[in-house]
DNA sequence: CTAGGGTTAG
C-alpha cells in the first residue's frame, strides 16, 4: 500500500466512523489539501478547492504523513476505528521493518495517551508486524496487554497472531502454551502450531499435532496439508507421506499446484523418484517451483544427471529458471564435475544481471571448487558483496580439497574480522586443511577452539578429521589414544580414518583389528573390505587379500558401484561399473577390452 | 476491517 492508497483507505474508513467530530473531519480534510498526498484522480475525496496539478511528488514517507497529521490536530482524540485503519494500512516493509515497527508503537503510544484502548482489531495487526520483524520483546509487550484486557481469552485472531509471533521467533514452548490456553481453536490455530513445530526442526511433533487436529474433527485444507507434507519430507518417512497422500486424494485437493509441488518434494525426499515423476507429469498446472522441486529433489537424492536432464527439459519448454533452479543445477554440476554446464550457468547469471550473492554466489563458489577450478571459485568469492558462513565454508572446504592449506587458513582467519561465525562444517574444512598440510599442532588448536571459543560441539566427523590428522602424520598411537578418550561413540568416520592411516603407514596388524571395529559399526558397506584388501596387497599378502574378497561375497555386502561421468557438448554421459544401459554399450565394452589389452601388453613389455 | 502456505548450499 503506498501513501496515496493509505490515505484513500483511511479516508474511506472515516465514512463509517461514527465518533469523529465535525471539527476533526474538517482538520483532516484541510490537512489532506495542505500536504496533498492525494493526486487529482481522487476528486471526490478532495472536492474543494480544486488544486492545480503539482509537478513534483511529495517526498514524505507514509508514516510521516500520518504522524504529522496527528501532530497537527488540535484535539487528536481520533476514534478507535480510525486508528485501526491507520495501523492496518501502515506498510510492513521488510527492509525498513524496525523503523515501521517503531512508528507502529509510536501510534500505539498516541492511542493510549488519548485514552483509546487497542481492541481485537488493533492487536492482530500489531502482532502481525511483530511477527514480520521477529520482534519477540514487542510481541511479549502486546501479549501482556492482551492478557490485561482479556483479549487473549476471548479472541481467536489475537491468539493465532500471538502464536505466530512466538513461532517465527522460535519459541515453540510459548506457541504451545498459547495454543493450550486458547478456549477456541480454528484451522489457523492448528496450522500455526504444526508450522511452528516443522519450521523449528520438529517435524515429528508437527505430524503428531496434525493427527491431534484430525482427532479434534478439524478438516485440513491445502495450506495445512502442504506443511504436513513438508514434515514428511524432512522425516523421509515414505509410508507416512503415502498416508497423507491418501488423505489428500480422499479430500480432492490433489489438483492444487501447491499440493502438487509439496507431493513431488515429499516423494523425492522419501526416495521414490519414480512416483514423484508420476505426480509431476499428472499435475494439471505447473509453475517454476514444480520444476525446482524436481531438480533440487533429484539432486538431493544424488541423481545429479537426472536433475540436469529435467533442467534441460525445462529449457526446451522455454521456461525461465529462477535462482532456486540455478542453485539446484549448480549443485548437480558440482557433484558431477561438469565444468562446462556450470560455466554456462555463471554466464546466464551475468547475462541476466542476477546478483551473484547469497545462494547463487555460494553455489558458484562450490561448483568451481568441486570442478577443480579453485582460482575461479576464489574470484567469485572475492567479488561477492556479502559473504555468509556458507560462502566462507564453501571456500575453505574447496581450498582444503585443493591442498591450498595456507589460503584455507587465511580465509578462516578473516571470518572473525568480518564478524561471520563459523559453524560445524567450516571446521571440517579447517581440520581437513591442517590434515592435508600435516599441521598437527594447529589442527589440535583449532579443534580445541571449536568448543572453547565457538561453542560448537564436535561431531564424529570432526573426531574423524582429528584421527586422520594424527594418523597421516604417523602418530598412530596418539590417534588410537584420541579415539579412546572420545566422549561419543566412534563411528565409521573415525574407524575409517584410522584404517586409512594404517594403509599409509603399512600397519597391517593394527588394520586387522580396526577393520573388525569398522565392520561392527558399518557391516553393510564395502569400504572396510576394499581398504583392507588394499592394505594386504601393499604388504604383498595377496592370499589374504583374495580371502577377504571371498569373505565379502558371502556376506551380502552392498558394493558402491564405481561411477564416473563426462560432459560432451553439453550432454552428460554417465558410466557405471557393469552398466549396459547405453545404446552403444557393446561397442564401448569392446573398445574398453582393446584398451585393456594394450595396457597389458605395455605392462608385459615394461617388466 | 483482522490470522496460517511449497522449493534453496557446505
């Protein structure tokens, strides 16, 4: 709502306002004429005297008009309804939210000073603004007022907006408290509660609340179901998702585009890509979010090539990608290592003047780093106007991967200077860099600082990094000791790191016992077997290596298939061990055999 | 006259 619309709104409300005096009406009228916030296209609002068309627009902000109007009134005791109209009409600009919230409270002060009590129309408007600004303290002030005036007990709008304030501020306990104390609850109350749980990372509780809602014989609408589906996505619980899906089809809301998008997302995150595609294909209306859900969801499932295929399908249909699309595409490029396509996205971003900050910038840094172009990753990183913890983390992890140890630590050192707090993943990069550079003492220092300075609790990944750091440097005993003193149970990360160290330093006996421990925590994967058989081979213990491979076959271990991809003229070709799905796979394998025999001949010649 | 929506990186 702009300044003019606001005044039209306020002025229109005056007509139904019974308690305003004639003097006040005249004052308002003259104020409108004097400050001329309204152009001539509203002649019935400013009827006399006819004002000449003015050349330059008024520079006053909306609330300046309102407040200066109130200050100009001789007896500014406006009626409640007019105050409500003003408060309701005040803009809630997210960029200037503090200012507008401040002005809102100024208006409230004005009201109270004139003995007018905010009512059940005023309070929800104010709380809505508090929610948008995440203003917890202000919300609590209004809550206190609402308790005093008994609005909390009597009005469902007041309760719901109050719940919303606490939900966006992350105080789920208070959301629940207001909900429990509400004498009447409608669909919005339930939805706000569910949403609060899901957004705060408690999808299970959100789903429980949904079932509570069903028990209360409240029927969910599209909005509620979208939120519940997103909870299923977060839980990765396919059978639950299917139950909700059934509810949706029973209630005939499956043709809604929001529901469709949420269904596609849910099926993908729960691992049923085929059904997601089916839902997607059957959607009567699709928007860019539908495509994004497919692309990001496939990438989330590690189906990067499929994600890029969907993107190309989208382009063939002439649809414009948005920044979320591009982030999904860049993520897929990064994981496939397809630089060309990543460069294409970068060019697209530049060409369309999309700001390469935030999500896009971070994804570009990550893509270039993972595609082996660390210098370009660094250039994008440097050119970003705004860098957050994700930008720094992507950069540090990338530098560490490339063995740029000093650079990685320099970038990390910059973080406190610019006031960006590192998180757990940042430290993975830092510790990996130290490990790479053999910087044992520094690594230990950063590991200690993680909890002492940054109050981050090290996870098994961090312990794994430390074991790797010590083990690589040949400090195997220290690594073992470190594991013994871990406050949490060591898992595959940790044992894997120690086994890796055994391989580097040829510690076959220790490796055997470590492998047993690794198999205990991760019996279903082939990593331990592969690593151990390599250790045997390096020690020339071929018979043990063969024995191990046989033991593996008998134990139903899932083998991670070797996989690589190559990009040719913008098309990604993927190769999997034993894969015969390619049209020309016969020719490919024949060529491979030829190449192999060439190699063998060379080996024979060399010996 | 008022309140609640989906997708996003390491």
